[in-house]
């Protein structure tokens, strides 16, 4: 089979006897006969529409927050609400500058971000592993799923006393709580997605000789990638929620501590500052993950 | 020109033997026999077409040979050795294209290459196969960007990429328009001539079966049928050598016989009837 035509040139296609192969050449003539949908069906990323323009999306998304800020300012400047209930935006800004000058704001933000990151990465990694196990193996499903389902039902705050008892009030207890929070969205989405990978595709992979890790890499993981990514985003959001739970109760640093401490000292401006910072940081980290998600999905889905 | 970049030159076609193969499925309504008493010998390099009413077990029979499913009784032998699990010597084109949606057509076809194919040889073979099935221009498209017929041809190319000893094709041309279908039939014969494989091909198209196959196997549905009948209703030897004349008179008779076996009423064609070909 190798010897009758050299290379992959453009000469006439012949079989071993030198007889031209009937079917092979006519296609050049009917190129594109049914290739029509190629262009038409290509999903339009930039499909015109006013609301899908980038500028419109950025400006439009900022509209309501700015309006809220304006209303906030108007309400406080007009004396509608007393400052001890709702300080003006400007005094929240001043509080931020003040804390910055003392070098405290940086510390609070940095330690909170660090806790979220470590907790998120640990929890998500364990969630990925256990989710894959439970999603792929019947045995793991039978043995693990009920226990994890029960653990999942425990409200986050219920863990706090135990964690403090076992891990003391150090970093471990907080990071562990955050990891628990990040674990479940990843675990549940990955396990469920793997269970529902199109069995036809898995069978096709097996039919072409893929098994074990290679089958996982080639068929199952790409198939569940979108679910994994949305699970990761949920986990990140959950990590911020659990951060505050952890810091509210026992800490001397971090945004949760700032909240708690400001409540005790009656600094409403700082409370608002912490809330705004949590909102900004949460949204920012989510946007970063969303960017990565988009890039990955463009490549693999 | 897939034929210029073979991935293995020493790969022989394999003989396939089915001995008293039985397959029964458990359903809510009790057990349901789908295949019974299938005895069959495919000679190396032979093309056998499988026809029969929908649900009679054609795909199931193919799955027994590919090792994707195991019979409840009887044996399946490839070159004398029993099929145990998925067999590297076979390649399947499923009834549905089953392409990986996140891969380009080229990458999907590459999945069919035998393991250990050198990168360059593999790429060349994939490109040629895609061109052969008329998808040269669509190599970089994703499955969702192509038509059903294009996806089916990519799936055929994926099976051919394996250069298998036994090629199992489940209605490979079902989603194609009439013209493309004829071209693909000829393509299959050309590839078969250059890289002989034992081919088991399921089709609903009696003409296609008679044009391509050395033998046509008519399966019957066991649903509600007599207890003692086997799945194989008839085996028909197709006269003449390939490439056949699509308008061959002798095929008309067989065509009528097969259609009748499938329960399609035809007007009977008597041997020697000078008007026989009108029924084609
Ligand atoms: N895994 C399964 N479990 C239960 N029943 C099954 C299974 N696979 C196939 N069957 C049954 O076996 C019968 C034959 O199925 P099969 O897919 O082989 O039919 P077919 O001849 O290929 O039909 P078609 O021409 O419509 O593709 C059907 O009635 C189907 O319901
Ligand atoms: Mg079928």
C-alpha cells in the first residue's frame, strides 16, 4: 500500500493496479456541496445587538451602582437619615483613607484575600478529586456520596466551635472553614456532571481504544469542563461567604474582623467600608475567574 | 488518497466467526430476546451487508463483534481467537456520528488512528481521509458547525483511520443525500480494494447492500415471533464481482426477494422475465 504512490502529492489517485480510483477525485468538484452551514452556523460572538457591545456592557453595569451612590449621597447630605445610622459616602471614603494611613486596611484586605485563596484552592482541589471519584466509580458513589451529602447539610457556622476547639484560633481553622465552603460546589457539580457525560461519547472513546486516565482526559474531563468551571465560580463566591463567617467569630485581622470590631466600637463608616470592600473583592475575583472560564470554553467547547 | 499514507502495511483482514450467538435484554416487561442462534462466518476481506427491520438487532450484532457488548450465549471469534472486550483489530462507525463536540473534525478523525502512529504520518492520513470523504475544507470545524451528513462522513473517516482488520459500519450512509451516498459507496469500495478489511455493514438500503456486499444477511425481528426461529432469516450470495453495475438484471430479483423479506410488497419478478429490470 505504501509503494504505489509517493508522498501525498496531487497526482491522480490510483489503486495498486494503477487503475484510477473512481470515487476519489470527483469530490474536488463538489467541494462545499453540503458544507453550507459552516459559516452560517458558526456561533456569532460579535452579533451586533446594542446590548452585547462591550462599551454598553461596562457602562450599563456601572449605571445602577453609580445611581445607588448618588442616592446614598443625596439621602445623607439632605439629612434624611442621621449619620450614626448611615454615614455619607464621603465619610466612608475618609475612613478608608484613615485606615490606609495607619496601614491597617492593607493588612485586613491582604489577610482576607490570602485566606480566601488558600481555602478556595484547597477546597476546590479536594472537591475535584472526590467529585471525580464519586462521579466515575459506582463504588465511591455508594460509599462516599451519602456521607458527603450529610456533611453538606451542616450549616457553615455550626463548624466554627469544633474547628476552634480542634485547630485553635489560628489560620488553620479559618482556612479550613473556607475550604469546606469551597469544597461542596465543586464536589457536587463535578460528580453530577461526570455521571451525566453522554454515554455514547464515552463508548465511542472506548471503542477507539481509550481507557482509564486517557479516556478521562480525552472524553470525560472536556465534557464536564463547563460544569467544573461554573462549580469553581460558585465555590469562589462561597469562599467569600465562609471567610466572613470565620473572621466574624475569631480573628484579629481581616475584613470580617473589621466588621465585628467596628460594630463594637460603633464605627458605622467602617462597617460600610468593609461591606463595600467585600462586594468589590468578590466581584473582582469572580470576574477574573469568568475571564479564564471564557478563554477555556472558547478553546474546548 | 488515504491509501498513500497507510498506518500499518502488514495488517491483514481478519476472518470473523459467530457461533450460535444469543443476546437477550432484561426489560421491565421481562426478558426480551434480540439475537438468537446467529451462526455466521465472514471470510477475511469479505463485505457482508446486514439488513432487517428496525429493532431486529443489527446494531446489537455489530456490538457483539466489536466487543462493546458480550453475547449471553455462543461465541464470537476473530481469526480464531475469542473476542474479549474491546478489540483493537476492529473499528466501528456508529449509527450516530458520536463526534467529540469540543474537537475539530480533524482531531476527531485522529482519534481513530492506531496508537503509536507517528505524528506526521497520522496528520497526513487524517488530512487525506478528510479529503476523501469530501471534508478537506472542513477539517478545522467543530461538529456543531457541520451538517448531519458531514458529521457522519467524519465518523466514517475516523473508523477508516484505524485501518482495521474488521470494519464495522452501522448505517454509515444513512444521513447522506443520494448523490453523496453513491460517492461514499464507491469510496468504501476503493478503500476496501486498497486496504482490504472484513466489512460488516448495516444498511436499510437494499440497493446499497446488493451493490457493496458479497453476501447479504437478512435478519428477522424476534419480537413476538415463534420461539424456535433464529435471527438470521436469509443469507443471499450476491452474484458478480465488484465494482458491480448498479443496473445489473440479476440484482433485480434479489432486490425483490430482500424487500419481500423485509415485508415490503413488490410485484414478483420471475426468473427469465424479460421485463425484470423494470422493477429496479
Ligand atoms: N442496552 C439495551 N437494553 C435493553 N434493550 C436493548 C438494549 N440495546 C438494544 N436493545 C433492544 O434490542 C433491540 C434491537 O436493538 P438494535 O439497536 O440492535 O436494533 P437495530 O436493528 O439496529 O435497529 P435500527 O435499524 O432501528 O437501528 C431493540 O428492541 C432494543 O430496544
Ligand atoms: Mg441500529
